[in-house]
C-alpha cells in the first residue's frame, strides 16, 4: 500500500489510490460555495461535481495505462492528487508511434466522455444558451449551469489542456513522439523540453497579470520539462553499456538468521547501505537502509534479517542494457539489485554506483573533447 494514500480499488491489475492532499480540494470547494452565500445543498453538489470530475481523471489515466499494456508496459498504480492523476507507468514506449498512442489515449478518453455528455444534453434538451455564457450578469456563471454541462465543459478543457506541447503534459509526449519519427529520441526530448519551458515562462508571465494559478502551472511545467530532459539524457548516456560495466563484486552477503544489530554494525563501520540476503548460494532478497530502520523501530535490534528484508527485489542479468537497469531501479524505488549469471550471484548494481559511473564518463568526455 502507498503511504498517505487511500486504496479505493483496482482494474486490470492496476490499483487506484487517493492521496491525502486530494481532500484539501474537497474542503476548498465547500468553503468556496459557503463564501458565495450558497447553502448546504449547493456545497454538496459542488463536492459531488468534483468527485465526478476526478472520476473522469481516473478514466483518463486508465486510457494511458491500458494502451501502454497493449505494448507490454505495466502500470504500478494510479494516484489521484488535487492537481490531477498520475499513472505510474514502468516506462514509456521507445517506439515513437507507440508513445504517440499512449500519450493521446488519455485526452481521447476525455473527448469521448464529453461527446457522450453532449449527446445526452442534446437529447434531454439541457444544452444551455451559449450567449448566456458571455453575459456580464454574474448569475450566468458556472454555478447556474447544469451539472451535466459543467462536466461536459470540464472534460473538454481537460482534453485540450493536456495536449499543451509541454512536459509533463500529454502534449509534450505527443510532440516528442512526432519529432522522434524523424530524429533520435534524445534530440527530440531536448527540443520538446525547450518548447515546454518556453511555454511555461509564458504561463508564469501571464499568471501575474490575469490568474495566479497560471504561475503554479507554469512552474510545474518548467520543472517537469527539465526533469524529463535530464532523465532522457541519462538514459542516452547509459545506452552503450550493460550491467556488468558497473558490477560491484565486493559486497556483504547476509544470512537470513542474522540479527539487525549486526547489520547496524556493518552499516556504521563501512560504506555499504544496502545488503544482499542469501543462503546456500540461493538469493532470498535485499535489505536496504529503509527496511533496516523500519525493522528496528517495529521489531528491535534482536530481530532477524528475514523478518524485514525485501523479497520483491529486482534481479538483473550481466548483459542487461544499463539504461534498462537504471529504469527498473527508478521505477521500483529500489536502490540495489543483485546480478545473477546461470543462477549464481556474481555481484550487485546500485543507483549510486550508476550515478558515479556517469560522472566519471562525463568527466572523461570533457577531457577527450579538450
């Protein structure tokens, strides 16, 4: 289970969580209605609308997740935040056309929902007079429009907004995929990230004059674009190497019956922060500093390693491409992974060692370039 998140169900093996911060927007909506002089009924309808809207956000994220599943890419979970939803895909497809379809699937869901709602509104005669939407009379604002029309408009806005060509919006991935059809992925990412950051600066500028929310959106896009560019740059730099290039052969192997007290001594007396657990040459799991601290607080230092070790560790092959190794470590929030060859443990790879390897390679390139 995810920390600070409420599990609400799953579909197609994909779990859905609501982060605790989501409830802030529920309270904010109710207070907004209260400050506008609305009664309890209007406040509850406002909350119901937000819940329906975020139901559409969940469907949007499932659009991404289920399309990615067609290309054999798993989604760990979907989490709902006040700013929207995030489908935690283990990776994005490397092929441009596949990434294009995965990116477009989310907004396409919102367009389909909007189309269904529009058909319903037309059938029931509840489509409002559009001229009233531009009237200066304040009574013509969204609170006086029908629930269905507001949900229709919100889905239309969600679909269009997500197609803004800027990471981490879907439109940024669409732009990258289109560019990658004619150039390498790394260059396509740099161009798409630059476009995104340029648009983000525009959002921040206009936000100071028109709507301060645009400032937050601009900052979110700017940081997201930079993060995506840095991540893709790292993947590109690692693409020429394999796990054996960063293999660590000197490491401590723990027995499952050893105590946490002994592990603490190893941690304090050396540089190792993660340990492999094995018995009779059989890999059983890994023990990281996170599991160690949690085990000490729950069971005490006399507890054994087997009680707190992580059994769902990533297992690597020495010839696995290093960018895939890095991607797996990032996706599974695991700092270390054992490397097996013909069933035998030959070493470990950890994220810190990969980062150091990158620093050395970049330093050598600068020397060669000089």
